[in-house]
């Protein structure tokens, strides 16, 4: 099964990768709902984005808000949601600083593109852990 590979092995430079692995493992074990998973990541809202980019994540009042471009293909929306959830493992919801909790990481050259790669990989693992039909049902009700 695809979800058996570890983000912490693919991204040993990122100290939050292990936590992301555990998060995906709990989805498999406990069969948590998408809503429960969003709450665990302090994501208060997922809404439609009417812009050019695929998705965005913002923070306010200690929680995150994700917006997904609903004009894109449904599968693209699904992996965009996973990608943005991936960002919650390193972003600070209070300051919206990327590496507040991981100062040693901030200085690494090429860290921003590495984090984008991590979020893409997390998204694949997350969709796989949930079963894509479950994620798709969630995506279809975003407004
Ligand atoms: Zn990103």
C-alpha cells in the first residue's frame, strides 16, 4: 500500500515529517472523518477560492483557513486540499510564520521548494490514507 512509505524518510531534513506520518497512520487506524482531521490540524474553514492560484492557506485567531480554486479539475482540487493541509505541519497559526517552531530549518538553502515538495508528497499520502472517494465527497461540497 502506498501509504506505508514514510515522509520522514523522504524528507529527513524536515523535523515535522514524522508528525505528518503519524497523522496519516491515525487516519488508517481510526478511520477519522475529514472534518475530524481538519480540526486536528486547526483548520477552521475550507472554502471556495475564485482566483488564479490552485489554493491558499491563511491564518487568523489561532486557526487556519484554506481556500480551494473550484474552477479546477476535481482531482486537482483534492490534491490541492491535501497540499494545503501539509502546510499546517510547519506553519504557525498565530504568527503565520513558516518556521517559527523550526528555526534550524529556516536557514536551509532551498527550504521553500523542499517544503512545497513535502506538501505534494503529503497530499498523495493523505488522499491514499483516506481513500480518494471520501476526499472527493468532501471536495464536492465546498462552496
Ligand atoms: Zn504550497
